[in-house]
C-alpha cells in the first residue's frame, strides 16, 4: 500500500511540478514590474526576463 501511494505521489509531481522555478522567478518578475514604473521598459523587461529564464531553467 505504501509503495502505491509513493508511486502515485511521484507521478503527480512529475506531471504537475512543485513550483520551485516559479518561486525563484517571482522576485525577478516583481522587481522588473517595479523598475518598469521608474525606468525605461527595456531595463524592467530585462529583469523580468531573468525571472522567465530561471523559471524555464529549473525543471521542477
């Protein structure tokens, strides 16, 4: 019974992910949005882009 539960939990995490990439990317996306208000859009978009790259690079 424990093996079935562990297998189902692992399969669920593989298909849904645990959101680590999104958590790492969040500060960069927020900082990029704030910087867009006070600086040219290119600067804020570059900071947000770092968050997008981090989100894509971390597979889980």
